[in-house]
């Protein structure tokens, strides 16, 4: 699985993937989106930083999910997670 965040350096991606999202994002909202870019509401979860990677992997097991968004507790976009 690969974490892509626009053009941000890999180091930043690794920091987020390991659960190092800014304290303002804690807890994070993770939810899947379909190929049509519509939210798959049945996939939504609220998780702490250490559980973000596992939550994203679990959501991406659903073949109807194309990618996952990680958002702050204030619903601000943090990153997009795609299958690698």
C-alpha cells in the first residue's frame, strides 16, 4: 500500500502513515471513496493516530473503495491513501 500526498516529500508521508498526524487531527476521521469519488459512508471511522494505518488498510479491503481520505477531527483534509 502506498500513501500519496500530492507533491509532499516521502518523509512527510511516512510520518503520517506511522500515526504522526498533527495533534489537531486527533482523533482522525477516515473514510473510503468509490471510483465515482462519492463518500462510502458505511466505511467511516474515527481513530487515534496509531490506528490510522490499520483503519485505512481495512477500508481498502472493500473492492468498492477506490481510496481513503484521512481528515482532522474538524474535518479538514490531511491526506489521501491509495492502494499501492
